[in-house]
DNA sequence: CAGGTTACAAATTTTGACATCTGTTACCAG
DNA sequence: CTGGTAACAGATGTCAAAATTTGTAACCTG
């Protein structure tokens, strides 16, 4: 008895996300996912080699959505690099705040998954650092953010704003002053980046 | 049958620390602590109103030791404020790295306790912010770190260095490049702090 | 009466039998 | 031969009973 719908990987990922939202990461089973799709759990194993791989895939998809939304801001050459850097950092924070607000259960689930599969998380950091590097490189090109190593500079900025994007700080993002704090850090960093480098 | 040693609060805290080290925070019971001290567990309750209070006290003692070590650096007026700020931030990181290296079990236990009793943790942050504010104020006084609100500036610096002192980043402190990364962030922040403020 | 004891109720944790889940295999349909 | 099924063994999770721990009380003792 073949499934009515062809059951592609994407349908499995969507179903997994739904189960994750409803049951949380600890109690989300692949049997649940299969039941939602109306197939046996072995069918899911035809598409993903293990539960671990399925969870990684769903986490990656989640992170990739964030990455793509941010890429638009990073690439917006209409905005001067310094301001774009600030806007981008605010967008990183705002995106995560929005996800927490809209669906705290799912966010908590993904936070646990991202921490568990650190490879996926470090890949995502690499993606974000790439975007930040592009912004800094634009600033280096037009002279507004002088640096001879855009990648190193981007890494420093990323490290200095960890409080506003690292999941370990998620609880603090509820704090009403958090956006102001990010803005203050941005201002200080941009002041440092504008400053003429001593030879 | 009175205990051989008078059993003061400090002895209980030391015993609790030992139990914490051996059993971990989840399995450390006040019965264990009492057994270590050769008394009944009710005796412990003569000195601490609850297990919660005992755990808070032991956590506070641990954090206060760090605070006192750092206070020496913060108050060392022989070192110029800008350099002192850098040294102090390095000391915060180095102190935590040392504790992880020397006794990972105990560090993990304290990390969990500090997260649980958030009041103790926020008090500690307040202490550290006070030290940082003192350094910045010294810099404001001698003109090396121009600012009209030392406390606000200290808070910005603290936020920008969260990666190097917030317990949520403890795993990253094993990374060999971490000290260099802190140094780079310090350099950028100090560059921003030196820069003339626009009117 | 400060600081210890034993004894005890309520809350929590551990235990162990039982159920479910994971991952694999052998098999079937188009 | 891709994509499904059912049946299975071993790992993992669940749940109620039993044991332990928390916190209190009533009671000693120098």
C-alpha cells in the first residue's frame, strides 16, 4: 500500500518540525513523525539514515532560513557599510527575538538541537561570519571601515556582539534594555573601526 | 554526643564543596554533607535554613573568591587604566580557565548552581561591573578613557566581552585562539574609547 | 540556649518490570 | 531499483512501588 503523497524529504522535515513544536525535542520520536505522515517509521529511514541525521537536517533548514533573511540585509549596497553593519547586527537579534515570541516551544527545541549538533551550529556561524565579512569588506573598499583584513575584523565584531546572537544568552533577550545595549556596543565598535589605525 | 569539632558554617561549606566535587550538583545531598562531617543532617539545618540556602552560600563563597582576586587588579593604580582594563578582562578569563583546568567537575557543578540561583549570579555581575566602572573612572579622571558616564561605559565594555566571561561560553574557552580573540576585542574597544567623542 | 540528637511526615529520587522507540532486515509493488 | 511494508532485537523511556532525602519537631546537654 504505497503512500498517497510521494513523501519527499521536505514533507518529512515539515512534519518533524510540527512534532518538535508539539512534543518538544526530548519526546519527539520518528514514530510520531511517521504517524503524522501516515507511513511506517521505516519509510522515514529510507530518506534519512538516522534520527540524528533527521534532526540535523531540520535544524539546518531552520538556520538556513535565518541566514537567507540576513543575506538580504548584508547585500544591500544602498546602505553605507557602517550603518549596514549596525542594521545587520540588530536584525540578527530581532530575528531571534521574533522566533522566541512567535513560538517559544519551537525555539527552545531548536536551541537544544543546535547545541547538540555543534557541526551544524559552527557551519551557521561560518555563514554569518561570511555575511559580516562582506559588509566589512565593502567598508574597507569605500574607506569608511579601514582594515587590511576584513575577515579578521568581522570576527572581532562578531565576538564582541556574542551576547546578542549566541543562544546561551537567549534568556537575556527578553530584557527590555537589550536593544539599547546592542546599539551602545555597535556605537563603540564603529568608533573603534573608524579610528585611524596606528602604524 | 557533641561533635568533636565545633562545626561552624565554614566547615559545612567546605564539606559541601567536597561533596559537590565528588557527586556533582544533582546527586549532592545534605545527608552526604552531614555524613562527611560526622554529624546528623539535622545539625546542618541548624546553620542553614534549607538546602537551597546552603547551595547559594557555597556558590556565593566561590564567586566571592574570584571577585576578590580581580579586585586587586582593578585597584592597581600603578598600571595605566587602559592597560589595566585589558589586563583585568584577561584575568577574568584566565581565572575561569584555570578553574576549569584544575577541577572540571567542580566548575561544572558551580556553573549549574550559579545558573539556578540567578540572584547570586546577578550580584556577582554587579560586583564585577563595579570593578570595571572603577577602572573606567580612573581613565576618565586622567583623560585616557574619555567618558562622562563611567558606569554606562563599563557596562558596554562588559557586554562586548560577554563571550569571555559569561558561563554560557565556557566550552569555547578551551579553544586555543580564545586569548587572542579577547585581545583583539580589547584592542578594538580601547580604540573606540580613545577616539574623540563627536559633540 | 547554642548546638547537637533521634524520630517522623511529605517530597523527591531510585528501582525494576514493562512499553515504546531506534535501526535493521527481509520482503513486496510499480 | 526506488520507495514502501511488516517483523524484529536491542536500546531507551515510562510509571508505580520502594527507598532516600528534605525539612520539622520534640528532646538532650555543657
